[in-house]
C-alpha cells in the first residue's frame, strides 16, 4: 500500500519561492555534472500539428532521493472552452523504493524554475560588473526571468523589457510586471531596489545590455550578431522544441557556448538550428552549466567574450524544486493525501 500527496498550485505557492528555485536548480545542475542527476530523453508527441501536443521530461536526482517526470500538455483551443491552454503535472517518486511521493501542479513551479535557470546563466557566466539586463519577450514567463535575475545577481540594477512582436514599448505590461516581480521578491523575503522599464528598440537595448534573456516562442532570430557588444552574456530560454530559434546563428557561432543538457540543446533547444545549418557543431559546446557550478569546467575567461547559455528545460529542475515543495508541504500539512 502506498500513499501519495497531491499538491495544488495554491499549496505550492505557500511554501516555494524564487530563492528556493534558485537553490534547487543550482543543486540539480551540480548533481547532473557529478553523475548523481540524469535527464532522460524528452518524449514529444503532436496530436494535431500547431494545435495540440504534449511532452514528457523525466529524470533522476539520486542525491535528492527522487526520480520522476513532468508532463506538459498544450491544447491551443482550450481558452475558447474556458480552460487553460497548458496543463503541467509533475510526479516525484522515492528513489530507494519507487513509491510515488507526490503529484504536483507544475505550473506553480515552472515559471520559478525557468527563471532560475536563466538567472544562473547570468550569475555564473556574465561579467561580475553586469548591471544592465534586457529581457526580450514580455509574456507570462518574462516576470520570472526578471525576479530570478535580481535575486541571483546583485550587480543588476537596471532591467529593460522588449517585446519583439510589438513596434512600441510594452509600457502597460511592464507596469503589471513590476508588481508581480515585487510580490515574488517579497514572498522570498528579498528587499531589492531595481529599475524596470519598457523599451521599443530591441537593437539599441541589446547593444547597451550586459546580459540578455530571450523568452519568446520565436522561430526566426530576434537577436542579431551585430547588435551584441563584446562581453555580453545571453541566456536563451524560449527555444524548447525543434524549429524554435531566438539568436542569429552567427551570434551563437561567435559565442562561448554553455547548455543545460548537451543532447537536448542540439535536438530541440537553441542550438538545433545553428547545428543543422552547419554554423556550429555539438563539439563547440564548452560545457553544461552544471560542470561550471561543480568546478569541472571553466566559465567566462575574459571580459570581452560573448557567452551564451541555452536552457531548453530539463526534468532535474522540476524534480529538485518539487522535492523542496513536497518536503515543506509535508511539514505544513498541506495537500491532499490519497491511498493508491
Ligand atoms: N526552456 C524552458 O525551460 C521553458 C520553460 C517554459 C517556457 N518556455 C518557452 O518560453 C517561451 C515563452 O513562454 P511564455 O509563456 O512567456 O509565452 P507568452 O506567449 O506568454 O509570451 C511570449 C512573448 O513573446 C512574444 N512573441 C510571440 N511570438 C513571437 C515571435 N514569433 N517572435 C518574437 N516574439 C514573439 C510575445 O509578444 C510575448 O511577448 C515559449 O516558447 C515557451 O515554450 C521555455
């Protein structure tokens, strides 16, 4: 007989913060580099091309005592039915017995763990004096990119947000983001001064930035090679499926390249298109970020290099985050316990 805890988004939001996500993802990357964590190949199925699909990202974090999976289902016609477009569900199991431990609403964790990944790219690879961040993309995920970067990188004081799909600056959206970012920081007990402004000229903003995060579903480059000055770091996050691309291949070819998972980055991340075009080869990847965190590979080696970190999203981020949320929920008596 086994029991399992079911955790809603509301349960998770009470116990899991942006600071927790940063610690979880850094630890997950480290375990992956040290052989205690593994991301198994993603399973992807399109039910109807461009209309509905699902992916399963799975893996194991032995040092955290869990294995499991996150299933994300996208049904674009759902909003017309009054339902969310995306459902995300994470299952974590005990690594010593196989027993299911918890089923979690993944949406409460995905934004935080994805922002954490982008921010860890900046923390470990940007110049230490990086103060100007450009976030390219002003949708749901962009808020988490800003909040996590502010927490992980104390040198960042000025953040610009650009929406490549709009000709004007996304002023109203950035006002909403300011409130949500402040709430995310407050929930984590972080008191942090920052400027957050909307911009309409991506080229100019990219040229002035020390760090850039790209977070769009673009299938053609939104950041060009010539826009980016020496010494800039770019964390690219939006490309998580074959065919997506945010950086011009020439920019990828000019950069010192880091990824969250070598195989996935080439199969379905930002490096897929540049590799298929012959602009780079998989051997050009310097390291997985976890190898830098674990001290097994070098990060930036000069203030003039352009560095790129591609995070296409791996299960160990979700497993480490879910394990923390589950442990806290257990202590607080949150969630619904069910016998299987
Ligand atoms: N790597 C990961 O771990 C991970 C995790 C979650 C989401 N994602 C990806 O991040 C991306 C953004 O997610 P979101 O929830 O913020 O999306 P969203 O739809 O809420 O926002 C998308 C933003 O990009 C802009 N945009 C839309 N189409 C564009 C295009 N063709 N070119 C340039 N800009 C465009 C929109 O105007 C908006 O500002 C998606 O591709 C999503 O799949 C990646």
